[in-house]
């Protein structure tokens, strides 16, 4: 029997420390995840905040299907302000269009976890300490601040905190966020609902209104999170789970489902890269009918993971020739984390504000930025994902979890916008079908099909070491590709926890500032 009984992985070590602290106190994986979600919103504020969304998969060893929680904010009651717009605003008040639902998700997760008994003051303690006493700025946070320094329509509160005196925060600098510490202390005392009603919520609504956002106090108060049925696909004795629409979980499962049909044709590194890239193209081609608010989707979505549809996708893949790729894909910044507690509860969790620093509108009393997830909506009335009142936007976030017939469980995921399904496929196939350890599967050189920040090209980006290995085969198969530097943050911050009947392992991505820990409560 394995002596280690708790594990945590996150893309910033402070979040891992916060989660592990709760686990060592006997807390559940859900409680540890809330602690880490709060902590990482402090130290990785460009990647996520409490002004964004989150999604959960929560599992026990003897549970047939994981519990899924959708904490996705909706569009406001009135969206007339966008009626004559030609495109969705990228930053500023009008880009702050959807509710901030992540705390409703934390709340729902704690409600459904019957073993969660720790007070909020304990759970939020690490985040309060980090915000109050400060932390060291990372290169990743510096890069985020530098990018936002070039954006004109951030608000004054944002500039004062992250670009003081016109100078972006610098790596190595000690940084404090007392307003965010105050916010977490208020929530610890009054409950997570105090984010949505009362003086805090009123101050958020005032900040949003002064920036030109159409979100009202009523929109904030009406924010909700829901327990939903997870999507699933059985792939050769492995039950794979993800979140349903509006997330791109359906694409993540379609891609590995199509790869499963052709995996015996993949013998080399080039074969596997080609196969996953081509499966990605096949799945993403169907985005217009698969990726939107679930209430707007029809039969294509309902049939997306049937054996017939997966065979159809696989049959369109030519192992010797790349298909053309004319589609745009969207980047995105996110945090994915996983936890396993002493009782075997396993959590796969993801939280985001969409683009780096979201809307760039900082809550002057709250100390955090509001998301710009509404940018995902279309303004084309003929599209499934068209903006409408109370509608959920197409959402890149999708945490993954797999349960093997022999009792193994794998929680895995990544940040990276529409790179998420691609990186998930690389990690999952690496471990499940290529005999890699989870550390190898997470850290090995990767690729990204599509557009990255500040880049208009939609070609295939491949990390240098992998490109050297497979470049001839890529050219022979007609791929449009370019080499990028190794350990590139554009490839996402992946991670995994592997829980088997006899062992427990955790892995984090060398592309992040993360840490993975496995230890014991004894």
C-alpha cells in the first residue's frame, strides 16, 4: 500500500503550498483546491482572478462518474449596447461583459463535498497572507504587465497596481496587494456570497459602470454555478471525462477518441504528432455546431462522441498527408490544478479570466481584474455562439479526468486557450498509450496548432528539440510549421496527478513556475 496519501500540482508553487497545507491539516481535495484557487489568484493575477470563471471535476475511487461543476458567467440581462458593434471589444469596460462565477463554483464544490468542514478563514488564510505580506514577482507576471502596459483602455486602478508610475512590475520585485487581502478577509468573515451582494458587490458594480461595462448589480447578484453531467467517452477500457458545453471539453474528448481509432498506425514521434494534429483539425472543423451555450446546440453536439462520429473523424485522417488548416484559434491564459486527499477524493480544476489580465479593469476596492470572456461571443446573428442576454459564451476551459478499468485514475489539464485540447491529447496519449511517465508526458517537447498572442499566423508551432527530431517527416507530409524555443509558455502549463491502487504521483510543467508534491498526512 502506498505510504503517500495526498498530492497537489499547480503552475505556481505558492498555490501548491496552499493546497498541500490544507491537505496536511486533514482537509479535503475540494477545500485544498479552494485554498489554492484563492492563492493563485494572488500570485498569478495575469492568468486568473476571482473576477473570472472555473470548472470542476470531483471524483472518488468508488464513484462511477465524477461530479462536474460549471461556474461559467453569463451575459447580462441587457446586451443592446452591442447591437451595432462590428466586433467584440478586446479590453476596457465593454469587454467586461460576463458575470464572474468562479466563487459560486467554489461555493458549490464545498456544498457538494459532505466532508468539507474547515472554516473559510482557514481555507482562505494562505491567500490572505500572500496578498497582505507580498510575494516575489515571476517572469511570467512581468511579461503580462509589460503586455498590458501597451493597452490603452485599462482603468486607473489597474495601472496604479500593476504599472505603477508607468513601469510594469519586474521579476524579482516584492509585490503586495492589500485590497485583495481585504477582499478575502471580508469573504472569510461573511461567506462567499458576500462577493455577489452587499458593499463589495456594490463597489464592483460601480467600478464596472465607470469603465463603461453594462453589468449591473442585479447581474452580479444573479450569478450562479451548476452541477452538470460530465461528458464521457470510453476509449479502450479507459473512461475519459470532461466538462460539457459551453466548454471545449467535447473537442478534447473527440481528439483523443479519433486518435484511439488510429493509435496502432502511430509508431514514431512524427506519427504521433501528425496524428494528434490531424485529429485536432478534424474536431475543430466542427466548432460552429459544437462550441457554444448548450441550450443553443443541436444534434451535432448530442452525437459528437458516438462511435460513428469518432470513426468518421478518424476516417478523414490521412497518416501520410496533412490537411490544410485555414481556421483561427484563440489564445487564452488560465490556471489548471489538481488535488488528491487522504480519502482518495481527486479534483481536476481550472480557473481563468480569458486573456492576460482579462478586461484590464481592476476593482478598486477588490484588488482583482474582471474577465473579458465575453470576447468569445460572436456578433454574427447566423452563428450558434452569437451574443444574447443571459447566454454563456463558448468557453476554452476544460479540466480532464480519466478512470482506467484497473483502478488507476488520472487528473490532467493545462492552460492555453484552444491549445488546451491539443496539450491534453499529448499528455493523455503519452501516459495512456505511449508508456511515458506522467512527468515525461507533461514535460516532453510539444506543439501548438493555431494563433498565439500577438501573432496572426495559424500554422503549427513546434518546440525546437521536437522539431529537430521530426522535421523531415513533417515536410514530407505537407505540414505548414515553424520551430519555436524550447519550454515555451505558449505550449501551456500542463500538469497531472496519477492515483493508482499502490502508488501516487504528481507532475508539473517546466514551462511554469509550478510545483507538484506527493506526501502524507501522517
